[in-house]
C-alpha cells in the first residue's frame, strides 16, 4: 500500500482539509480512511463532522452513531452526532446527544453552545438562554455566544438582546451577522436611524450578506425612502435569487410606488419559491384589485385563507373583491366577520360598528 494511502495518512489529510474549511475534500479522505479502519471511533467522529458540514446529514448521523457506539466516553463524538441530528431537524436526538457529552465533560464550552443552538431551534428559549449563559461563564469572550444569546433574548427581552449584540461587537467589531442582528433589534425599538447604521456596517464588512440588504431595504422603506428600499431588495436578489422574502418585500415597495405590474411579477416570483407564502398571496391579491382582475384577486385571498385561516387582511381583501364582483351578501359577511356589524343606511353606504355581535340587516 502506498504510504499516502494508509488510513493514518488519509485521516491526517482529511483533518488538514477540515481545518482549512474544505469539508468536501475532508469527507472524501476520511471516508477512505474509515473504510479501511472501520473500528476507529476518532476517524468516524471526524467523518461525521465533515459530512454534516456539507449537508450529508444521513451519512453524518450513521458515522456519528458508529463513533459513539465504539467509544461511548468520547464527548466530541457525542457533540458531532448532536450537530448532525440538528442538521437533520431531529432536535430531541440532538439535545440528547449533546447532553450526553456534557455528562462526560461538564466544562465543554462548544457543547454548551451547541446545546443552546439546538434548544433555540427547538423553541425552548429559556433552555437556550441558560445554555448560552453557561457557555459565557466558561468563555466570556465568545462573540458567537453573545450574538446567539441576543437572538434567544430578543423575543421577550429586547433591551438585554441589544446589550448582547453590542457585547459581541465589542469582542469582534467586524462580526457582520451581529451588526445585522443588532439592526433588527433596533428596528423593533423604532430606532430606524440606528438600525440603518447597523445594517450598513454589516454590509461594509460583508457586501454579499443578502439578508442585510433585505433588512436595510425594510428600514429604508419604513423611513419613506422607497427608492433606497427597492435598490437594496434588488441587491439582495442579485446575491440570492431564491430569496422569497426579498421578492415579497420588493413587491410591497413597488406596489407602494404604484408599479402594479412589477409588483405582481415580484409576488409571483416569491410564490414560485414558496407556494405557501400567505403574505405574498395577499400582496398579489391587492395588486390585482382592478376591474379586469377581481376574480384573480379573490382567488389570491382565498388561497391565503387556505394557508392561514382567519387571517384578517386576507378576509378584508376577499370581502372587498366579492363586493366589487357583485356578491354583496358573501362580501359583507366576510367583512363583518373581521370588522364588526356592517349595515346599510339609505344614501350613505356601508358603515361599521365594532365590538358587537353580527346581526342581519
């Protein structure tokens, strides 16, 4: 056997590729090594990690399960398996594997961090916050942990989320994702100037960050700069043509500008990418509200209601379209379900009384 083809050499080469971020090449070399030495738990664990990095989750899980079976006391193997299970969407399995790693090594910083990520993805924000805080007790200068703690805090504790993003940026001022996330939090606080500045910082560092172009577009739109918003949505889409939210946001901005044909095209592109995107169906329906297209507007509203029953904007859109199509009974019924009691007064038109039970008039 050629010396370069021994399992040890191939395993070492795979580790070098992985350290350089070339996980595709790493997986190839590590798979060759593991095939020749199938009882080497370390090789299998490294293979699990590289396969996970390139999105080959089923193969990664298989390698990780073999590694943990061969060496149940390897905390690294349990974490790598947990990461692969996270990639596959098995959050229960992921948290179970990572917690096993922490039973073996309670001070394993990356395990606490990855457990926080898995719990956040699972929707357990309190658990995620506790894991990130444990991570930061062990490593206070872990910028990514401060950033992810901010993400977990943002839903219920916006001020401390902002403080976490700012701490991440004190540690790493060139952290583009943290600038973007800080912008989101500042926008939720109605600090549009601060949000715009944060998004621009993110884009100074990483001009190819499509999500920051999209978010900057939203902030500029809210700041009455439609031209700037449209420019940034289009930047986002040049980087990521399949970015459904950016197509939708571009459609909204074009509709606000009165460019209905272009808005319709943007909403339809968003729906090609995400057919169950209820908001895009509603936006498309609004853009089609003219005498030639009331039927299509109604169809869009009804599709949105199939996806999200009870959506009030979709119900209003459907009610308006039905009225324009001459189906007054169904249209008024739809609008009254959203707004309250609707009644006719001779020579006046439609009036709405809110907060009352529906009565026939």
